[in-house]
């Protein structure tokens, strides 16, 4: 990890359409992330009649979830489920994905307002 965030294309994917390498604080908030999108996998989807544009969109949302510090989910319909492509009920992103992200990054204005009210 080089303290730079990079999103780019590669052509040596073996099983996944995207991969994120990331570091996070102990509380889970992201520090740095690099995302590789594998063009050869998306090309293979296209050849097999799978909607490659939709798969790219789902892959980007999933990998950006990792960039934000989210790990994989076991909840059906989450963008952060391990095998996004195999889930027809997938949403962009799910309510659970958003809830998990908000837990990592609470709204600072709401927290400040709550603190001033409780004083």
C-alpha cells in the first residue's frame, strides 16, 4: 500500500470482475484502497450473454463498498454479498449496506446537535 487510492483496469482476472486491496483503522473506517476492475472477466460475461454493463455497475458499487471500509455481507440482496453476480435480488445499494456504512461514518452534524441538546 502506497498511501494513494487507485482505481484501474487489469486484464489478468481469474475468477472475479473486481478486487479491492484496502487498509482500515481499527474501527473499520477506510485508510487507503486500490481497486482493480478485470476487463477480461467482463468480456467473458459479454461472450456468455450476461449483461456486462450491469455487471460492471454492480462490481463498481461492491468494490467502492470496500473502499469505504465495508467487508462482505451474508445478507441476500446486499451489494456487499460475496458473489454479487449470482444474486438477482441485488439492489444498489441495499438498506443494510447503507446502514453498515452509516455505522462507520455517522453524520457529524447529527452527533454535534445531539451533544449540544444533551448538555
